[in-house]
């Protein structure tokens, strides 16, 4: 059964809006990661104990991931009741404001322990915002996309995320090159202040979006679900568990982006901040091309095999990447960084928006994606903190960190093997065994 033309909507417009919005949103989110590895240990924590300061700074990076499941419960609920568009606008504004406030915070030298407390509070707000961002953008693009190109169009959300990370890295390269006194006094604040422009541009783009045909039809015919969470856990609990397990693959991204950066620029290795930021920038540049290619392949051969390539391949490649850092060879580190993050990890990263979204029906899709991904992402966020502890007192036990990262790739592999293949299922039948099961009057209200 083909999808009616009115249900397809305007997929290019939706995908473009999702790309730009995600890029702007995750610019804010990822500049925090760079600052947590390079700046915040010296600005917000006790410099007399550098190892502990770095550990605490990386822990604040993970705090946002802990807030994500809470944000997902609320934003997923309202996204399935009020629509995808409203959540997309709200999350963007919240991220822009909280990131701008980080740039205005006083330092530890100025207000003592109040400084890290305020930092954590702003980081929590960032996490709540991110909790609804990808799920709402993915739901928007998936429900607008032609059925035979859902993988390609939904991948724009993740390539937008990589674009935001690339922009954040490029912004930090000149900032990191500033003299130490300027960097620690005002330089680090500039990328955070730029979030004002992020919020304004993103708001203009997203407020012009139209609600998806699938959600509009759901609202007009059956009504919205009274309690999406209840329906989700009753009918889709196994898929929620699969998404949680699959989302652990994001640990590869956090270890690559934050812990490896801190390790490479530590005294034990001694690479420069700017050179390592270029590794991330070039890897993300390659990912921008790789993600839609992997997603297009998934439209042809299925979501599961492409996701498996990314999850299992990343487990292997992280050993090679962290080993290359330990050698102190920058050319080798650059090459393996691009292959690991830009190519192999992009397979899982590019296909999961369609892979996860297709597990759920329209009435609980945003809740299912938000809750499942954000619980998994919470573990991924704190993977950086665990890695800092696993790396030992000198922070140079890269093999143990690589082994830890590989272990976190096992649940994603299991999730993919046990999941249904959905790339050929019509959009209106997604998340149901039969089309008739898509509607249960007792669970919805007009």
C-alpha cells in the first residue's frame, strides 16, 4: 500500500529544517564538551589537583545526560499530545538561553563553590532541551518522508548534529589558540555567547514548519493518546528496551569527543589543543558525507545490517584510535580518527533515526524515541566520567578505556540482531503487527 501524497508532505523542507535546527542546537551542546575537556577544570574547579579537577569537569558533561531521561518523559508526552513542531521550537529556545548563561557565569575565583553549582544547573537545562530535540526532529522528518526514502531523509537530523559539532569545533580552534590568560578570562565565553544568534536563527526556521500529516491525521480521526507513556510501555516495551540498548553506541561519540581529547592533550601524550580539535573537525566533515550515504544504503538493504556495521566496527576501531594517540603520532591519529568517527561510527549514527523511529506508531513515536534514546544517552554521557576513572591515576590507560567502550557496543549489537526489519513497511503500518492494531479506542481521546 503506497503512502498518499498528502501524507508525504514536503520532505525536503522538513529535512532541511531538521538539519539546520539540529546543527544550531548541537552547536550549543558540543561547545560544552570541548570546554569541559580544555577549559573548565581551570576555571570552575580547584587547580591544585588537576586530575580531580578534570574528573569533576567531565562529570558536569555527564550531568546533562542524567537530566535527559527526565526531560524525555515530559517532552515526549507533550510531543505526542501537542505535536512535533511545538517541541522543536521549545527545545531550541531553551538550549540557546541556557548556553548563553554559561558564558556569563562567574568563575571559582570570583564566587567560590557557587560557580560549579551554577554551571551544573545550566548544564541540566541543556540536557532537558537535548532530550526532546532529536526525537521531535526525527519524528518530523520520518512522518514527512516518502516511505522508500525514510532512511535518507531522517538522516538529515544526525548529519545536522554532526554539522553542529563541526561548527563548534571550528569555533573552538581559534579560541584554544589564544594566550592562556585571555583564554581563561574571556576567550572561552565567546562561543557560549554566540548562542543568542543560534536561538534567533533556529526560532525563525522552525516556527515556519508545518505539522506532519501523520500527526494531523491522528489528531483529526482518532484523537491523541491520553497517556502516551502508558500505551508505550504496554505495547512497545520490548522496542523501548531495544532503543535503550542501541543508544549506548553513542558512548563512542562521547569518548571520542571528550575523553580522547583530554587524553591526547594531557602531559602523558602532549599533543596541542588546536591539532586535536582539527581531528574532530575533519572527522565530522567526513561524517557529513558518510551519514546520508549509509542511510541511503539502509533504504536498499535494511536498517539492521547498516547499524550492525557501525556498532561492531566502532568497537574495533576505538582500540586502534586510542592506540594511535598513545603513540604520539599526529598523522596516524588524524587518519584513524577520521576512519573511526567519520566513516565507521557514521553507519550507526546515520541509520538510527529511521531504525528507532520505525519501531513505533505515530501516536507514541516521539515518546518512544525520546525516552529510549535518552536513557541510553545518559549512560553514554557518564561513560566519559567512568573512562577518566578507568584510565588510572595518570589518565593514560587507553587500552582499558577502549575495552570499556567496546563493551558498551555489545548491547547495540544485540538490539540490532533482535529487532524487526522495517525499511519496507508502509509508514502508516509502522509500530503495529497489522494496520488494524494501530487504533485502540480505549487508549485515545478526542
